[in-house]
């Protein structure tokens, strides 16, 4: 396959993925909003549409990585120009260092996000009725009464 056709194919996959992500996101936000437990669209529940939304996003990430890989020489040249290098030709050494640096930055960003999300996680206990729907005023009063009675 010619390189230009491969570029076109990857770009079309990205476009279709973006449209799919937008459509499933709108469906989840407005047609099947949170709390629509028994509702479904085309025999798929909110949870199943959420799974489709997630896997479309994973496909977009894979296609985006392929897109960047196909254009890696250009990426390296632009970075060299931004760093005001005298020679902006994408040599093998420059491609490797740019790639290694990019992977390290990506790992730090993703790892830092997951780490801070994990240490910031809060467990929300459900009320006595087992409903577990938020912490409204009734739940807060009940929790305060539980604390008061547990102390004595």
C-alpha cells in the first residue's frame, strides 16, 4: 500500500472514531443520562453504550499513535526548529532521542495522573437504606446521629 493511502486510511479512521465518540458521548449525556437504569437504546443499556464509548476512545488512541509514528520525521524536524537547532534534518539519533523523551514524558504524565487519582480516591458509604444515592441532607443527619450514638 502506498504511504499516502495509508495516511488517508489512518486519518479516515481518526475522523470516524471522533464522530463515533461524539455520538456516543451525546447519547450518554442526553438520551441515557445517569440514573436511567432501565432505559436502553437499540437494546443496549447505558453501561453497554459506555463500554462502546470507551473502546472507540481506545481505537482513536491507537490510530493517533500510528498517525504520529507515520509522521515521526516531521515531528522531529518541528521540535528541532522549536529548539532552534542549526540542523533540523531528522537523523536517526534525533528520532530516537525524541521518541525516548516522548515516552518518558507520557509515562510520567499518565503515571502521575493515575497515582494522584488513586491517593485522592474517597469511599462513599451508602446510607442505612442501602440506596447509596449521594450524601443529601438526610444522609448527613443520619451519619451525624450514628457518630453521636457510637461515642456513647
